[in-house]
C-alpha cells in the first residue's frame, strides 16, 4: 500500500502534466484563432464547444464524476477564450 507522500507525489506529477497539456491546448487554440481571424470567421464556435463537452460526458463514470468533468471542461473552454481575447486585444491595441 502506498503512503500519503507517495500518493501526493503522483498527484503532483499529474498536475505538472495537466499544466503542460493545458498550455499546449492554449497554443493550439491561439493558432486556430489566428487562422479564423485571417479568414474573417467567428472566433468562437458554440456547437464545437458543446460537441467537446458531450464527448467527455460519454465517458463511463458516475453522475457526480460527469458533473465534475463537465465543470472542468467548461472552465477550460471559458478561460481559454478569456486568455485569447486578452491576447488579441493587446495585439490590436498596440497596432
């Protein structure tokens, strides 16, 4: 049986991986926004966002875990949009 310190170390490693993945996701979203901007497309896509959330809700978990995942993914989407909007605003304010 693992002790608390070993389990916490595993959690710490997962947090580092999550951070790396979230930053990678943010950079990809920024590339998508750049392409959309150059093609005069809407920067957000509600249908795509809902499709992503629905995909994660199909994972076999309890209702409580599904709600947790939905909240996490909704927060990721919202915070990504907020971050990218701030970056875009800074870029265009400096032109």
